[in-house]
């Protein structure tokens, strides 16, 4: 059996590759300590992962022990605190809404309970002029408050208030924004001397 000897160039290239590999390994061993200095962040993360892994194993052991003893977990609603907080907010909002009820709604509530104030005893709800004059008798109101109370459009309320202002039945406080409207002496005389329909 004949064995072929490779060309000398092939033998030299294999030897050269071997030498380059050994030199590369030597250089890597010398540079490696400096590379480790830059990888310290990774070491701290590995330590943290090991810590959490130990914690999880500990919790798993405790859970298994509880199941063996037959103690069941309490099934609490995780959103209990959130639900309590929302309930408190709703209560506060209802209280605020009760405090900010428009005057007409308070009067309507009084009508249901038959405890009427004297100046609201006979209001014609079909006549918006008289109704608005009765509304602003005790306290000044903004056009928005009057609009909400009348349940009319903003344009309708604006036209009505302009007419009342032009007739001298209401006065407009232009120092406040939005403007507030209050009744004048002429307006008070109109609602006091006029027979009101029940």
C-alpha cells in the first residue's frame, strides 16, 4: 500500500495555521482579565437572578407545605382597595352633586314634599319670563345655570335674558365672567303684583 505524501506547501499551511491558533490562544489568555472587568455588570445580574430563583424555590416549598397541611389560601379580591377608593369617590361626588343642585331642582323637590318657600308658592312654569324672574329672586345666576334649569338651548336662554335685560327686569353683572343676572326692583314688582297661575 502506497501512502502519498502531501505537497510541502500543504504541510507548511497546516503548521502555520496551528501556530496561529496557539498564538491566538495565548493572546486571548492575556487579554481575558481586562475583558472580565467590563463584564462585572453581567455578574451582578447573574447574582440577582440567583437570588430571585432562591426566593421562588422558597415560596414553592412553602406553598407545597400549606397544601400538604390542608390549609387553603384565602381567596381575597385583589382589587378591594381600588373598589373602596372608588366607592369613596362616588360618595364624595354624590355629596358635591347634592350641594350643587340648581335652585329649580331644590324647588321641585320642595314641591314633592309640600314644603314651599313663600316666593315660589304659585309659579307659572309655562311662562319662562316669570320663571326666570322667580329663579333669580334670591340669588344671582349665570346664563348657563338658567339654561340648565330651563332645559332650553343656549340661544333660547340668551335671547330671553337679553329681552329681560332690555326691559329692565334683570341686571347684568359684567364684572364677573361669566356674567351673572339678578332681578331688579322693576322685576320684583312684576312678579309680586301679577296674579300667578298655579
